[in-house]
């Protein structure tokens, strides 16, 4: 854990946040600044700075993040209407919090 990392502090319960999902490796919570009706963050408890910092030993946690994303999309009722799973990588790619996290974004109304 990095003491200055807000997502480490959230995942460890130091910052109050309602988790929509939690297991020994991952927490899921709502984005504080949502860009869609459904905007969840899937965050590993172990600090990994960015996609650029993952290694072969991180395969399992990355896979788990995607499976949880799929399951959370179903719980949020966007699995059939459609959703995005998105990593922002580094500042130029839109990453603002330097702790790996996967965005689940969806819930837009279909335009006729």
C-alpha cells in the first residue's frame, strides 16, 4: 500500500466508501465523478500503479478484474444494453489516479 494513494486507502477501509463488491483481491465502487448513468471502478487492493507497471505475475488479477466487470454489468442491468470496460493509461491516456483501475461505463438510453 502506498500511504498517499487514495485507492489504497479506500480499499483498506481508511476512507469510507460503499463497496458494491469486495473479495480478498478486488473492490468495486461508484466513480465520484460519473460520466455515465452507470460508472463503476474495479480496483485491485494491491497497489499497481498503471497498466504500464503490470507483469506476467499480474495475469490472474487482470483476468479477475474483467470477470468481475462482466458480473457487475449484469448486476447493474447494462449487460444486455451494452457497456464499456476501460483502462486509462498515464496522464496522456486520461489516468488521474495512479492506482490501476478498470472503469465499467454504461446505462445510456438508446436513441431512436
